[in-house]
C-alpha cells in the first residue's frame, strides 16, 4: 500500500456522520457530479461545465457490506472521507478529469489508466431532511493499472499520483495491517458490489457514439448481465472515481427561521476548519 510523503495525518471529518445520516434517509443516494469539459478551439473560455447524476458508493476504503458481493474484500485497515462512484472509462467524465487536472492529459491513451485529479463539485439534495450537501475538490480515477505487475504500471505517473493523493487522506485504523490492503482488491470489490445487470453496462456499445457507426458487436451489447468478476471486456471499461474534498457545505433549510450554512475547509495540518454562515 503506497501512501503520500505528507507528514500531516488526516483527522476525522466533523461532518461525516451527519452526512451519512442524511444519506441513509434517501431511497437512492443520488447526487449531481460536475466537472470541466475542454471548450472548442477559439472559445472565449478554456472549459465548459458538465453535470450528471451519479450514485454514492461509500467512502474510499470503506466499501459497504453487501451479501450479494462475492468479490474478496479488503480488511478494514483504513478509513476516509472521500466519496466514491463508478464510471465507464468511455464516459466523458473520465477524460474531463484527466484534461482539467494538473497533468493536463490531452491524448486518449493517457486517459485509459489511473490518474485524473480535475476539479469537481458534488451536490446532494436530501428532501427528507431539507438539507443540501456540496462537496468541492478534486476527483481521481482508479483503473486496472492501479496495482499492475508490468513496469509500465509501476512507473505510471497516474498511478503514483492517485496513490499519493488518495493515500494522503486514508487514515490507518488497524496499525500494522497496511500490507494486507490491496488497491486492486478494492477496485474488484467495487465491481462486485454492482448487480450483474449494472456490470453488464460496461459491455454496452460505446456511450454517446452514433448508432450508425460500426462497433465491436461481438463483445458489446445492450442488456448484458455479467457474473464473472474478471470479465475482460467489462473490467477494461470499469473505473472507480474518488472525490477528494477540500471544502464541504451543509445547508440546512428544514426551518426557514433557523436556516444556516455550515462550511468545513480542509487544512494543511489534516484538520477541518468549521465556519457557520448565513444560507
């Protein structure tokens, strides 16, 4: 398990339990995920906003228990405050996170593995409690090269970046067991946490492409169900996206006469600074 060289130890976030309590009241923990899309040439601005609904899949290194998930699970060695969701590498959100990140990747082959780090925002509206949560930060992509044996995987700047950036926010809860925790096992466990039908979506025809264009119809089809946790086609396209929040807002609108906005800002020493603001 590679970690960051940072000397600061991340402290438990004071907003985490309230956030989870609110999400527990939702029928489905959906949220709006926004990223930056490279603007067309000669555009007056370099990026354009893009937003879509995603599903919260738990915090990184804290994958929820699922009796239907047959994938081997990591021991609970770490905890974090980094929300996760799954994506298809062929979806636009993945190249957006690569091209707007510090590495400014602009070639398709640079976006096929782990990496990214582009700015993002995630917004949750919990109507059951009248609360809005907004998480601002960076998002990193965990791909099949995260723990590869090849020299290319070991030397990948994207892999090093992901392990360093996410590792800096992974808090050890079982000292001495770090060597038992595997990045690749965590990735596979996320894949297994999806239903066979959702796993099959990673074998669908290329998202967003015109139906008139030819594609690999021998391996790609709508409505496929995948039971094999190591299905080569589905796993090639499967990704876990991890949000590394720098600022979190909790906007409580349940009582108009007492409405408040709580803002939590991550500090260099690993703590969270809290400010109460008007809504």
